[in-house]
C-alpha cells in the first residue's frame, strides 16, 4: 500500500534526486564499483545516447538486485488490447458511445484494457493508440511494462494507486498519470472499481507544448507536474511480469518484487497532474481561438507543427466574446479527435463517461437543438459574459494520424445508435434566389 502521506517532487522534465534511505544515492558518480549499501546501479534510457541534451531522457536506479530476469519469457494472449490496427475500420462517420458497463468479476486494470483505435506501428516508432479500461480488482503480484510507447492514463471513475519503480502516484478522476515507456508499474483500485481512458504514443515522448505568442505564462505550468519519491519494498512473493512489445504481450514470473529501487536520479520519470490547475486561455473580443490553445501535453509528429498526439482539456472558464456563435463552430480538421467526459452530470446524452469519435477531416459541430437555440438568442442575452460549468471536465485526444477504429468498438453494446439523429433539423438560411 502507498504511504499514508504521499510526498512528490515538483516540475515537468526536471532532473530529480530521491532516496528512501539516507546515503543510498551515490554523490560523485553514477556507477561506483561498490554502491552504498551494496545496491545495484542500473541506467534506464528513454532516448538515444546522442540526442540533443535538451531531449535526452535517462534515470539511474539503485536497487536491491539486478532487474534482469532469470526465467524465460513466453507469449501471453492480449485479447482486445492490441498494437496492430489492420483489422480496424477507417470510416468518415462521427460516432458516440455511452459509458462502459462494469467488467466481469476479478478484472484488473491490465485485463480491463481494450484498444479503441490506432494508427502506425510500434516497430517504426511512429503512431498512436487510444484505449479504454474498466476494472474492479487490484493488480496483485502483477506488474506491467509498455516498451512500445508512453502511456497517458486519465481515470474517469475511481482513483488509481500506481506503484512504479520510482515510487507511488495516486491519481484521482480529474487528474492524469504519465508513465514513460519502459517503466514498470502496477495499479490498485482503492475505490474497488476504475474506468477511464488511455493514450499510447509510439516513439515520441510527451512534452509541454510551446507557448509561442502566449508568452511566459498560462496553459500548463511545469511546477504542477508531480513526480514520485523513492519507495522500495523487498518482497519474496512470486510476481508476474507482463511486457508489451510490438503490440504483443509477453509474460514471466520473478521470485521478487521489481519495486526494489531504494534511490534514483534523472529526468525520465512518471508524473501526475491535476487538470484543474490548467490555466485556460481564450478570446477577449470575438470568435474562437483554435483548441490548440487548450493543449496540456503534446508529442510532435514533425517540425512543421503537426502533432502525433495532443491532449486538450476543456474546463470551466469565462466566455466574453461578442457577436460570436459561442458553441463550438462547425469545422473539419486535419486531425482525428477522440473526446471524453471525465467529469460531468449523471444524465443526458453527454453524461460522465461518454466518449465521441470524429474522423480525419469529417464535418462536426453541435447538435441542431444547440445551434438553433444559440442563433435564436436576443443580442443582449447572447453577448453577456457566460461561465462554463466548473463541475465539467472534458478531454480531447487529437492526432494528425488517420486512426482505425477496432471492429469490436463498432458493434459495441455501448455505441449510441441515436447520435446521428441529433444532427437533423437545423434552421435553414433564408436566402432567396
């Protein structure tokens, strides 16, 4: 179990140092012949050795024993958690799903993962995948490691206790967890259940977006990202290790817990972040800025401004635009969008847990009811400053890739067959020939 009072270290991409036992961290060098307490030094590299210093990611771990496994690995059935998307479907249709139903008995976080859509290939280190999870059991004596890509985990129902090699993260709905590729972790459910969304980014590491003309402040502040402190255990229980590599799962058993890191230092670490700390920005005159202004984290696809992945957050904020259609305007984007309600009401078509899908360059926007209502408002009412709900948190996964939706999601019982009906009945323009 995590400590009663958790401590964290502050700052995205900082170079951290942490030791659970005083004197466990070597002060002068990384790999002394005799490390303090007889600990074993191990380096974890998240990037190539010779990348630019500002992009280099590595951490030194000081553990009770080497992490190399003395037992053979064997393939493991992955079910609907996949890394190959050839079976997926690329359709131009916008779609919506109701919140996922409770899983079957004794379903832990790993077993509860289902791939929603994906593009690219982990082997070429290019692409993304979006997953869903629903779970009701702790990962007891079971550890997962994704070497294919970084994982961004956003719980929507139920808090997650994440035990990682570098320490504990407790992540509640409204927060996110970032687990870089190659770091081992396990998930516990203190509320007895969990449901949420996961983005997986191949090859590129997630980073804070550039602020550009915004300047030095606003958006997500690096100091609000929290990294764990070292918290080791020495347990001799048989532990199942599961690794995802090239989309497939492999398993072995270890005679000890892999969470035996007594000290560590470096900048390749997991983080948590509270979305409610995001400083939303917007227009102070007319028209909407693009949703890129609400980007929390990004993974660039190239140096031309296209993103392999963006996470955007839509929170309570003021809208003061005048003479402007305030709901999201109708648009077709050179991007694929996955939207989800992380926090919201328990009723209605967009209740908490609902998620929607907008394919690449597909037309989308608000329902006919919302559109007709907005344009029918009197000017003095429409131009009043309005505050979006502070009880609502929506998130958006966006990618420049054209993703394929997996077939089991197209005929899923939670798919909302009534969604397209909301786009009928728009008030027609009064143009006469």
